[in-house]
C-alpha cells in the first residue's frame, strides 16, 4: 500500500459527502409529514400515495417509459451495426466520422435542443412523441456506438477468423460469434441509454409538444408552480430508479471486461 | 476466398451504417448548420424568421446586457473548472492509488450521480438553499443566524450547483491520467529526498496534465452551456448563456438572435475540442 496523505483521504470523504448528502436529504424529506418547511413532523408515506393517485403522473411515467423504450431500441439497432461496421472496415476510420459519432455527447445539450426545435418547426413536423424520440436517439446512438466499440476493440479477432476458416458465412460470423460476444456490452448500452432517455430534460423540454409530457417535464412544471412534498417523493423515486438502472448497466459492463486484462474506466 | 469474405462485412451492417450516418446528418449536422443559417437572418414581424441576410444578430452580442451574461457564464464556467480541479484531484489520486476493490467501489460511487437525473439533483439544492431550507434552519438552530439568509438565486447557489453537477466529469479523466503514472516515479522522487509537496509539484502534477486538460474541457463546456442549474438556482436574476438562449427561443421568440447566441456558444465549444484534439490525450483515447 502506497502512502496516501491523510488530508487527501479527508478531502475525498468530504467530496463523497458533498455528492451524496443532497440526494439523501431529498429522499429523507420525501418521508416527512410536514407540508411546509423542513421541520421533521413524523414519518409518512402519504406523498407517495398521492403520487400513485395522480393520473397526470401516471401518464407522464407511461410517456417516459414508452419514449425511452423506442429511442433506446432504435438506437441499439443502428448503434450496434454502426459500431461493428466502423471497427471492421478500417477504410471508414476517418477522423471526421469519429468526430460526428461523439460530438452529440460533448456539446451543451441546449444547442441540440434549440437546433432540433428549429428544424422541426421549419419543416412543419408536429412536436410530440416522434420528435422527442428523434431527439433522444441523437444522443443515444453515439452512446451505444461508444460502448459497443470499446468492447469490440477488446475482442480477440481469432474467434471470427476461426469461424471463417471453418466456412462460416459473414452472416453466420455476425450472428453466432460477434453478437453473442458483444451481449454484455449491448445490455450495458441499452440500460444506460434507457436511463439517459428517461432522465433527459433539456432536449425534451425544447422538442416536446402538447400531450407528450415526460416525467422530468412534469417535475419541472411542478417545481415552477411551487415546491410541494409530492415533488420530493417523485424525485426520490426517479433517483432510485436511475441508480438501479446505472448499477445494472455497470454490472453488465464489468462482466464484459472479464477475461481482458485492461480495466475500463468510462 | 477467405480474404474476400473478411473484408466485406455482412450486408445488413452496411445498410445500418448508412442509415445511422443519414440519421445523424439529418438530425444533428443539418440542425447545427441551420442554427448558423438562421443566425444570419432577420427577425420576422410576429416572431418568425425573415430570410434577409444581416450581421445585426452578431452585433447585438456586443450589447452590454448580453456582454454581462456572456462574461458571467465564462466566469462561472472557469471558476467551476478551477474548483473542480482543486476538489477533485485528491479524490482522483486516492482512487488511482487505491486497491482494486476500493477503486471499483469508489468509481461506482462517483459514476452514480453522474448518470442520475440532473434536474432532480439540482432540485435537491433548492431544498437546501431556500429561505426556509435545510441550511438556513440549521444555521438558525445553531444560533449563528438571526434571520434566514437569501441564498437561493444568488451567485453562490448557481456556483455550488455547477460544481455539484459537473465534478464527476473532472474526477474520472484525472483517475485515468494518474493511474498511468507509475508509482515508482513517486518513490524515486522520495528517494531523492523530495518532500511531499515537491513530489506533487515536480512529478505528479506535470504528468497528470492530460487528465487536467480533458477534465477541464469536460467541466467547462457543460458549465458554459448549463441551463437547468442557472434556471432553478439562479432564477431570473443570475442569467447565464443557457437561460438566455432558452428565453430568446421560447419567451421572446427571437430565433435569429437566439441562433447567434447558440452559434457563439457552439464556436467556443468547437474551438475547445479542436485544441483538446491537438493534445496527446485527445489523440490516444476518444
């Protein structure tokens, strides 16, 4: 064990506290019986009951899940194919292709939101589910490509070569060797994409239309009208759900590194 | 025979590759070009776009009011980056030098907030900073305050929100960079009688440079274009570029000016990525 300065350990603990304390407070407050302020008036689950009773929240949840499923599914089909195509065809490894593939992930989200809004309005495409799904695919597709490509680079090409030597057609190699070996990465990307889509606020905010309110939009409009204990409860649910999804995705991606010597950090 | 098969990939893969390219061109590249196009157009009578070429929208960027918001955004983004470096480096060092199990645990702990709903995490700070929020109640109970401080909608609340939101972006690249530095180099420095401080200054910090650059860009860019944080924690008082762009598009409905603002932000971002791409870090890992 190398020596790590005590001040560094203390600092790290403070940072972890800083990262988690607000979330803990939020979850704690969602069980507080008090309607005003933060004084603790006893434990209650009534805010959660209120959430379940509210039909608009149920609607928003269904919308969110529907959009997340469709955008993740489509992004997966396109993204896995793109990742395989880019890795296998060395001729397509041009810097600008790589650039376009990661750019949607690294520009401020608001730019994507306003740019898409203008395209949709100028092309007279009605805002709604379709536009939100397209918007989410713009960041879900690169996300899938990045994750699947990382895994592809670590795969031993000997497996595919062996299959080809044994007379497998390209289609056979793809469906029986490459895709099964990519499975953990594909699951990881799917869960992450699902979470990001479920959580997205900024792009959705710009391209949503009437009747396509998602959960984050609902939370936002609730915060704007005034802070109520129901917001705390809804927020707590959303935090816990995304933590579970990310945890699962993390597990899948860890499993996909088994057998390779390198550690994955991102 | 085999070479022929190995160079040509399966047919559906090519089709999919093409459709992904078309999709991203249509819904990513074209929209960004459109932003540039509209930024050179004029505002129509009822908030639409009149296709008359003009530089006026860019001239309006020099307006003192807009200038203040630009300046504040750059200042906040810069300050956030610096604080993230200072706060994140010790944690990154501990993570890079921790045992494998600890590293995995800490990485997971840093990753989770990174992917958790940003809106909700920012909202948690509203609960903390409100006049009757956690912080004020706590300080008043301790007898440190007579009456609540107005913390929400100040520079402090926006700034804390930004650091909170983007700190993981700094920590992760730093961990990668520090992990690449051999611990033997540190030992060598100590063997040559370097103090802890001297070792950091002359060995660790210079060698972690790629991590600082990557983390810096990853924190600076989203901070510069942040929307949720200045909206929820800054209100109307502490506007940043993100809130100004949103206002131009959805409230004032001045799309050409909003586009000019967006393109200004976009240009800054692309310039930063271009500069990052020229460093070794950008070339080695994408």
